[in-house]
């Protein structure tokens, strides 16, 4: 039986081709109070543009807010 306090597995919020992009997204989420972690950071620093990319994970509860924040940021940084 699963308890209410049992931690859920983190979910993938986005993949990035470069480590610096993942770290910048992680910092943006942290500024908004969302904990996250970057996976495959060291692997991809050796193999730029590797197929897997650098993955950014958040808790399932923070997924929608994270998507909203990252999408809003990418819209603001896109030239019109």
C-alpha cells in the first residue's frame, strides 16, 4: 500500500542540447521556488549535442508550473 508521504519519482520537464541551457533553466526554476535537478550533465559536456541531451527533472507536483515558467521565458527571449 502506498502512503501519502511516499515520494513520487521526478518527471522530465525538458531536454536541452547543451549543459549551460539546462543550468540556466534550473536557475530560473529555483528563482521561482521550484526544486529541480539536471541529469546527464557530465556525459554531455564530453559529447556536445549527444542524442540524449541534458535532462531537467522536477517533482510531479511542480511539472505544470515548471512548464509555464520555461515556456514564458522562451517566449520572452524569442525576437518578434
